[in-house]
């Protein structure tokens, strides 16, 4: 399978490159900026991919509030261009999206408190509430409209090693702040599913071999608040760090984030024949990687 991978230096892209068998071309950001039609067409004509995998994105959720044009170019117009190219080549387009498309309260069809919410399903109507989320949702729509063979995969709370220099994630940031300060303040009223980039990449590759199309939710299993996620990081790392719960209002980030963005992965489980691993087990593997010199 000939795969053209965009965003190969990011967390997911790095994990994908270590898994993809066969021919995989992963141009750098500089060699193929998303939304540059000429560079993309040249690459597509030279390489002739059967699959275009888009792991590239404008991911700076807070900065996007003041840079909406840049976010739109990468997250919406980029995927539109990829979809047009994929259609022209008869290739499959795999595009990654986000839990941030669900910013509303858990749907009315789901009884009980938000913590008991089993997760948003692919059929639930999105409710994006930030520039990042709106641009990512627009990207989904462009892909679904322009590329007959597509997989749109929403994920959540991603962490993993990345080849891009200086790239951190929630886990490495917590470890660093914990060691520097002995105390971290983390929001306790946003519930998500932390997801290992390595597990996401493995599920994506497995899904590709099942020749399925359409929209999929893909995370690790389980759910937690960001504050409990931080506590679990320190419990497993053995670092004695005080974790202070704070509210979203106290954190006062520029962009609004989902209060509850757990994604139900039933469709994925049905296709792959097993549910994703528990997020705590996947986290343990990543912390082991960090101990042995990964990033
Ligand atoms: N991180 C999360 O918590 C999270 C949560 C939910 C969904 N997602 C989605 O999951 C996907 C993968 O995320 P990730 O965390 O692996 O991303 P990441 O680590 O931030 O990597 C992003 C990649 O995109 C490249 N890139 C950025 N702008 C580009 C442009 N204009 N043209 C070409 N390449 C560009 C980056 O290259 P350079 O580094 O060289 O600029 C990097 O390789 C994204 O679609 C993201 O929206 C992420």
C-alpha cells in the first residue's frame, strides 16, 4: 500500500511512520505545506499514493482564537485540497479530527450525570465552540463532501513521542512542571479520554486493512478529568507532586474547551473485534518509553 503521510513529524505521524509497512512518503511541513495546491499535486503525481493520510493540523487551540485565518487554511482548506486530490487519483483519504467538535453538554438521549455519559457517537450532532473546533469540523465536511473514499477519524487527548523538535504534550508537560515546581494546578471539570498516539496509529492501520469508510471515533477506553489524568501520571511515574484541582473558569484559557468530550468507540470495536485498551495501561507504556529515553 502506497501511503502519502502529511504531518509525519507530529505525535500521530511519528507513530504511524513506525508502523506503516510498504511504501510511505512523508514530506516535511516545508516540502508540502497543507493548502499549497502545487506542491501537493506535484507530490501526488510523482508518488501516486493509494492512501493519503492527513495527520497534519493547526493544533494550537488557544492561539487559533487570534489566528483564525491560519487555522482555517490548515484545518479546513488543507483537507479540502487533499480530498480533491484523493478523488482525482482514486485514492482513499484518511483524515484526523477532534473531540472538540462536541462542546455542548452530553446529549439529551443519554440519562444520568455527565460522568456516566457513555460518550458521543458518530451520529450525534456536533457543537463546536472554538475557532479550532469550527475549522476542524469544516475540514471533516470538506473531506466527506469531496472524497468518495474517505475515513474521518475523531480522537481525543493525544500524547506520544514526536519527531518535531520541542514538541511537548500533556504528559511531558506535567512531568516537567511537577519536577520544577512540586505542584501543578489542573482543571477538574473537563472529562476526556487520554489517548496514546501509538494505540491510535495501530487502530488506524488495522482499520485501513478492513476497507471500511465513513466517520469513526477512535480513542483509548475509559474516561477521566484532566486533573485525574495528571494524578495518574504522577502515580505511575512515582513523582511526589501535589495536584491541585481548579475549574475551567479559574484556568481562563482563551479558547472554550469541551466539558465532556468522551467519544464512544462502539463502531470501531465492532469492526476491529475488540475494544481499545484502557487509557491507564496505554499511559504506562508511554511512561516506560520516556524512562528508556523516548520523548
Ligand atoms: N493533540 C491532541 O491532543 C489531539 C486531540 C484530538 C485530535 N487531534 C488531532 O489529531 C491529529 C494529529 O495530532 P498530533 O497531536 O499528532 O499533531 P501534532 O503533534 O501537533 O503534529 C502536527 C503535524 O502537522 C504538521 N503541520 C502543521 N501545520 C502544517 C502545515 N501548514 N502544512 C503541513 N504540515 C503541517 C506539523 O509539522 P511541523 O511540526 O513541522 O510544523 C506536524 O508534523 C490532528 O488532526 C489533530 O487535530 C489531536
